[in-house]
């Protein structure tokens, strides 16, 4: 009887110790899972931001290639003289973006591969300056920014269509370009006091949320 009692007591101690070990292991697994999830989310975000940067650079290079070929920037016919041309990341601007992307894509829709005619941005020789996949654009051929989930899902572009050698300015009321060198950020865009002599610049909000505008999480080509 004594042996049986001791045996049960010893077994209870072993069982209790095993339960503690199990809880410790579960805790460690939970911590590791959290770390892995965070690392995976960060890696995915970084990959999407890198893709956005690649797209921005490709659009800039295509527009500059168009300029080299035709000696004018790819702006719509009838664009007012004496001012730079820009397309902002706004829902109502998909059409302007679509026309530009189709012209740079050799008068072809990246979304469905169909030929386009009568575009406001002419590409008389139908040269392919830009190659985007169907997944890179919406159904109107406006280029998609892969990071945000809110309203800022496109890109911004500015072109030196007044040919004065400078984009942007020093006034927040007239400047086209955000100034990513400053920590001061507006409610919708970084303060527009940036400038560039690149001829064409492209930028996009890759903060992931439209309510956050940390300049370090934007992609830009200037």
C-alpha cells in the first residue's frame, strides 16, 4: 500500500512537471510564430514596395525614351503651353493614365493586349517603350501601386512639358513635386516644395495606409 501511494505521488509530480514544460513550449511557439508572422509581413511589404519602385522607374524611363524618339514629352495633344503636365493619384485620373500607358506600350493595352487607335498621346511609330503585365494595371490601363489598400492605389507623374528644364517649385501652391527630404508631411501628400531637372518624375505612396504619409515609405524617381 505504501509503495502504491508513493508511486502515485511520484507520478503526479512527473505529470505536473510535464504540464509546465508543455506550457513553456507553447509559449515559445507562440512567440516564434509572432516573430515569423511579423518578418513575413515585413518581407511581403518590402517586396511590394520594390515592385512599385520598379514600375515607377520603368514609367519614367519609357517617357524619357519617348522624348528621345519624338523630341517631345508624351503629353496629350492640346495640353496648355507654358506649364508642366502632371497626372495625380486620383480616382478620376485613370483615363489620363490609361492613355499615357497605352501610348508608351506601343498603342496597345497592357490589360488585354488589344491595339489602341486615336490616342490623345500620339505614338506614330507604335514603338514599345514600356512593357507592363496585365496585373500591373487596372482594366483601364492605369498603373496600379501594389502597396496601399485605400484610395491611393495609382502613381503620380510630372513631365516638363513647358521645356524650361525644371519640374516643381518652391511654393506649396504652385509646386508639383513632393519634397521627400523633409520630415514635414501634409495630410494627403508630402509638402510640395520639391524640384527636379529630370524631365520626367514618378512617385507613389507606399505607406500602406492613406492616413499615413511618412516620406520614407514613398517610392520616387527624383
